[in-house]
């Protein structure tokens, strides 16, 4: 899937890397990272787990888990593809919290039909201290 996205982009738009690492079960696990060449565009990493999960990193700090559960793997491909397509089109933004310049937490959003939808888990730590919040809208990979 990731290869087909990069293949359909103009040359020099993004690079894709694949990193294979051993997982807890002993079987190798692969992480596919798509890094846009354009500064200010959101990168995407896809890490299928041996079990029932695909981890998706979106932007600088955002991530979510796509769980198989009762679904088939074929049903997860469109969900992962939607997040990847949103990054390519520049329909991704992040709310990032930091304290003293150190990352604390973030929430990622994808624009769907003109509205921003939260991606992944909505839980976040209760901040008992002062934190700074930054909003970041990512640019499209291609003008």
C-alpha cells in the first residue's frame, strides 16, 4: 500500500524506508516510513504488528492503533490508506502540549468533509502543571 502511494506521487515528493526489527514474539516486524521532502508536511509511519494491530504515526507526535478485533486485515487497509491520503493532501493537524520545551502529549486530527475528526485515542493526561499548547497544521506533500 505504501509503495503505491509513493509511486503515484511526482518524483522527489517523498521517500519511503523500511526497517525490520525483531518483535516480542520473535517474528520480525517491519515499519514503513514515508517522509515527504517538503518542509512542514506530515510524515507517516505504518507498523503492522504480528498480532492484530497496525500502529500509525502521523506528523511529529501523533499516533494511533488500528485494531483488527473482529475485522479482517483487508478492512484495515482502507483505514490506514485514509490516514496516509490525508497526510499527502495536507488534511492533518496536531495539538501538541509541552512543558519547559519538552513534549508532553498530542492529539491528531484529519479533515473529513470539511470537518476535523480526532484520530485515535481521546484520552490525555490530566495536567497538574502549566503546559503550553501549540496547534500545527501540516502542508500538502505536493503543491
